[in-house]
């Protein structure tokens, strides 16, 4: 029953493409949860750099962009883009979609827009934000691996 409710809520959130505003306290808690997930990833997956052969189909994908985190990120990105001064530039149309726990496509390695970096939480030194088309990606630089993808993070904004 809980699973059906969760799936229904996710569907509703995706269909409406609108995120409900949270209080500042709720957003702060959601971002703390995000940061905790990122730290857990870095601690648990440090062995991937030492033992890359340990990565296989049975490796569970990290749960970084939960629905609440995705909503907060989209709100923050949307506010920046709605300002009209945001120059995202340079990312173009991706050659393929990024997949979690897959190598980061080297032909998609563009500088991350500083205007977006300013509104997103800081990441540990071994991780970085990247854009692939309209998707926000967190890349593990040590393993050159995609660890999280927020699909359509830029919404209807067209990258140039």
C-alpha cells in the first residue's frame, strides 16, 4: 500500500512539474539529508577507486536525488533561470542520457555554470556537478563515474 501511494505521489509530482514550496526549515533539513547521502556515498564507495572491478550490476545505486531533494534543487535552479540573467551556455544536446554508476561521457565534460553552482550545496572535493543537456549530474571525479542524475533539472530552459 505504501509503495502504491509513493508511486502515485511521484507520478503526480512529475505530471504537474511543479514543486510545492517548503519552509526555510524544511528546505534546510532536506539539504542536510542530501549532504548526508553524499557523505555516505563518499565513505562507502571510496573502495571503487581502489577496486574498480568491484563495480558490477549488483552494486546498488546511491540514493542522492530523493523526491524532496529533487524538488528543492529544481526550485533553486528555477529561481536562477527565471531571473533571466542566467547564462548557462555551452552544454548543447547530449549524445546520450547519463546513467547512474556508468562512466561519465568525456564528450559531455563542460564547465559547470557558476550561477548554478552558487545556489547548490557544496560537494566534497572528489565530487562535482555537471550538466548533460537539461539533466544535472553528480560526477565522482576519482572514478570518472556518474553517481546521481536529476532528470530535467533545467526544466524547459533550453541550453545554448
